[in-house]
């Protein structure tokens, strides 16, 4: 192996050690009754609460809806995972000093298979956790399951659960990308600056793929199933739903524009740049459009769920075609916020 690819395999191996000092995955929970939020951190060998008492609080909540307690000692994967990471760490170092193209390829194949099995096992754990409910639970909602998302956010009654990779998972991803780059360089048999530029392009390609899956676009509202985070009512009218996506990817859903406005006005330190805001186009039910680029009509003929009589339209032409009443009040987003803050 040449010097560049050998160095990349050494760095790839060392990055795996980060998984022992940082979480692999984070699950955060937000709800009106827990304004500070709750969270779980999944490490290679344990599961902890994000804060001191979070795990105990979450287990208490789970009891009421019939979910099993999260007992780290009962999860065998947490006993095996540290040894699996050590195996790939040691084998990557051996490849760096004694390996070749074939051994890098074999390492990547085994790592990819192991990672895929690990993600599938995590999904199965979440599925069992959210579906295998105690029939004698104090709170029972027919047809409801509480499976957290594998990646992204999901509304569960009045709770929003967000699941995202931790620093440990990002370290693993970069480790694999470096190993792929080492393989690429070895196959090209180059030690020139051009090969370094090519390897950088490969890294950028994989980073683009990774972060493309972590965008903050809206997720369609499940009408008749999702609850409004503000008033806790069922979101049922597809003409009025609204959504807020935070910079961390958390999703909050609302049954009406007035509930979204009330939620934002209640946050004195709210910074619009930290979230993307979406409202439903009145003339195109279920279609979410950017709240700050939308016109809002207030008219008694519009009966929105919370009595604000507000409807959203993408432009004036559409607005006047659907509601020709010339005396109706038309506002911009900022004007709407000001009107309902009074």
C-alpha cells in the first residue's frame, strides 16, 4: 500500500474509537408537558438518558401506554457491539501495514454487511418496542403504535419523537468513506496530488449523500392521525394543517394556521431562521407551502378549526379566484403574526 492509502486506513481505524466516548444514536422527545424535552443516548455498550433522570421518566411514561421498560442489561447487542468495533479497529490497522486492495475490499464488505444488520436490528428493536404493548395498560388507543422513527421525526399522540445519528455514527460513516478512498487510490496506483483531489471528491460525494438524508423539508401530515402540538386536537381538515421543522429536524404539526401563529408568538426568543414554517394551501389540500412566502386571507366564510377563519394562498390570483370577496382581509406572514399577537 502507498503512503496516502495507508494513512487513510490508520485514520479510519482511529475514528472507530470515537464510538466508545460518544453516542451512536440520539432519540429526543418533546411534548407540551415536558417543555425542556427528554432524550435517550444509545452508545456501543449502554443506553443513557440525555439528562440525569430522562431514562427513568421515559420508562414511567411507557408504563401508562403499555410499552416495555428500557432495560439496557436486557439488550444483548450492547454486550457484543464493543467487541465488533474493536475487531474492525484492529483489522483496519493490520490492513494499513500489511494489507492490499483485496483486504481493504474485504474489510469494507464485512463492515457494510455488519452495519446493515445493525440498522435492521435497531429497527426491529424499535418495532417491538412500539408495537408489543401491554393489553392491560392504563391508556389504550385502538390501532395506535408507538414505534420511534429510525431516522427523522414522528408524531406520537401529543409527543414528537426525533431520531438522529450521534457523533459516533458520523465517525463510523467517515471511517468507511476514508477506507473507500484508500481503495480508490490503491486501484489507481497514484501518489500524485491529482489522486488526492480525486479522493477528496469521493469524500464529498459520500458527505453529500449523507446530509441529503438529513434535510429539513416538511413531512406530509397524516390527517385523522396526527395531533396538534398546540391545542392537542386531532388534525382532520386537510385545508388548514401547518407544520414547523426545526434546525435539528424536529417536526411540530398544527391543525390550523392560527395554532402555528399562537405557538410562535408564545416564544419571545423565536428566530425564524432556526426553523422552516409550512402551511397548507387552501386551494390544494394537503399541499404544504412556505409560510413566509404566502398570503393569508381572513374571512367569515372560511371556517378554520380554531375559529381564526384563516386560509393560505400562494399568490393573489389564486386567492381571488377561490374567494372573490374584495372586502376580505389579506395579510402577509409578518402582518399575521402581529395581528394575532395583540
